[in-house]
C-alpha cells in the first residue's frame, strides 16, 4: 500500500475511487500526492489530479471518469464517437513545467527525475471502459493497465530507465512542497482568501 498525501479534496467520485485504488495497489515505497496545483512561469496555477512518486519517474496522473469506448489519438480523442479534449497533452505539459522547476533546484551535474504525464480512464469503478489507441506508446490507461504502467520501465517515455535516487526524490519533494505553499499564498490577499473566479 502506497502512502497518500492529500493536498486538496477530490472533485468527483472518479477521483475518489482512483486515489483509493492507486494507494491500495501501488508498492509501499510509492507516494501518491493528490489534488494539487503546479504554478507555470507566468504564475498561472495548473491543476494536477495526482503526482505518483514512483521508482523510475514522477507520474502526473490526470483522472477521467470516462465510461464507454475511448479512442485516443495523438491529437484527437473521442468517447463513444463524440469528440472530447486530449487530456494527455495537458498532463505532459504540466510534467514539463514540474520537471523544469525541479531541474532549477538540482545541483549541477545531477539529473532531475523524469516527469511523465498519464491519463487514467476509470470507467465505472474500474469497469465499463475500453481504450483504443492510435499508437501503443500513448500513456492512456484503464485501471487494469495503470499499475504496470506506473511500476515497469517498459512504459517509460524516457531513455533513462534507472531508478530515482534518494537525492532526486528529496529535491523533487522539496519542490512539490514549495509549489503547494506558493499556490496557497496566491489564494490569499491581505486578510482575504480567494475562493472563486468570477
């Protein structure tokens, strides 16, 4: 069972189910950090459903409660023949932002851990979801596929497949912790707390 750190609350039933599923089924040395924001260079908060600190990479997991037949292409996605947005491109973008922030903090000559975007289509609590990918390498998974994808090197999109060192992990967690503090500071203006964008 992996350790889970809740930064925010799940926004729907699919997220609640997915976070419990990941926490219960991933190895105990894994860390699942849920419902947080990563700040872009512009200061814009980028929502992340979960960051899984794994053995070989940091995985930014976007949880989608899709039910039915999902067709995932490089650009176009559809669910039961209805066009939907490409969630993987967003997860990959946030992964690049996080990798840049971690890389800025790493000492010279030390490689930052690999940050990889992924999409978990939950279906109905793990059932009623089929995924057809245009390319097998696309990191879009059902609950039955996500556990190997988070634990095996065959699913890495990086050329580096060595385990994350303790030093890399410590720097990554330090950056993630700072991001959480910066995001919470942005929600406060003097004695007021921002709650909703009008």
